[in-house]
């Protein structure tokens, strides 16, 4: 799918709406799209890709399908597939069991909003990436319509109220709780932090799913916190 295009955005949005019912299809589609984005900046064949927080391994498998040596690092064993494949490591993204500069690509999709210290998490991703390598980070920002995840968009009226409403309506406990496994990560603060670092340069800072001028939305203070939906950063490790 050509990016950006209305067709691509509509296809991804439809898959997103079916995520709860058909997660395999949704994540396979998202993995193909993410790998396409990486390949616009670096070929994957023969590259070492570190997938941080990749859960059931959809992204890891897609990178391998394209010829990369991809490894999955996931802190929560409950998020792994029933039979995790070779190259899967239970490890915290704050302290990856890797030497400096071993990865050509360090990849993280929709993880940053689930860590309490995003700056340390980003620093660890940068550490394990070789000079000239890429760091791919995307996350759903808190003030977007989907910032509350399963209890969105009611998070605008307060996280605890939104979570309680979800549990009353569905009869099951919510997966996420603000301050425990979901955090209010913003677009502006993240961009300021990345721009202030001396060890990376920004290759792309854009809305991950927007079909038109996706680079423009994150540039507009205020609007970007609501409209970006999901911020995608592709960074290059400086020499």
C-alpha cells in the first residue's frame, strides 16, 4: 500500500477496529506496513533487528520474512505466543541484555505509552543501535481519541471514571490502569526530548496513520496532542 494514501489509512483503520476480534490479521497487516516504513530508509536483508516489546512476535516474523536477523525482547511472558520462537528473550526494555551498538534497527511499536520512564526506554534503544542505524518508535499519545485504549474516548473525562465505565459496561476488568501499565505520554514532550538529544537525529516525525501531510500534524502545538493519534519517530543513531 502506498504511504501516505487514503486507501492505506482506511485499511489500517478497519484492521484496528477488528483488533479485538481478529488480532492476528490486524497485527500482520500492521507489521507489513511497519516493515515497509523501515525499508524506505534501510534495506532489511541481512540486518540485525531488535524488536522491543513485540508481544506475540508479529513484527519479528515479518522482519525475518524480509531477510533480517530479528530478535524479540518482551518483558511480560503472558504477552508471548503459546510457543515463542527461537530468538525470543524475556527481558525488560529498560535493561536489554545486549552489547552497545549491536542492532542495525531497534524497533518498538506501541510500547512507549506503557512504560513509566520513556526517556530511559529510548536511551536503551539508542544504546543498542549501531552508529548509522535506525530507531523506530511509535506510540499512541494520551490526548488522542484512542489514548485511553480500551476505555477510550472516555479517558477525556478522567481515567478512573473511564475505566470504571468500561468494567460496568463489559462485565470484565480493564486491561489498562493509568499509572501502572498505561502512562500519559505526549507528542510535544517526546519531540522536545528527542530534538534535545545529541546521540540521534530525526529522520521522520509524523503521524503514523494519517493519509495526507502526516508530517504536518505533529508540528502544530496543541492540535498535535489530539490529532496525531499515533506518533511515529524514525531516528538515526549519530556516530
